[in-house]
C-alpha cells in the first residue's frame, strides 16, 4: 500500500490495533483451551479439590465429564489435521 493509502487509513489505526490485539488474545485462549497438558492439569486440580472435600461428587463428575470431553475433542482435532 502506498503512502496515500497509509495516510487515508491512519485515523483507523487505533481500531486496527485493537482488532489485532483481540485476535492475539483469542488465538492464545484457543491454544490454551486445546492444550492437553492444561486439561490434564485441570483434571489433577479437580481431583485434589474432591479429595480435600472442597467439592461434592456431583460437581466432580460434572467437571470431570467436561474435561474428558475436551480431551476427546483435542484428540479428534489432532487426527483430522
């Protein structure tokens, strides 16, 4: 893009910068969401909380199912890539 184009788009620079930051945050959040080591660490913390009596069995089962579903999704994503 030439100098004239850059000058015309200059007023939109803050918006473009904010959009870039939001894309970076979304990409990092997705990377962490689909990282199997993060999910396994969450499973370990969940088990520790259950063992310590911080959560009941129903809450443990519900959260464990969610985390295991995430691990399954991660495995399916890896197989299709």
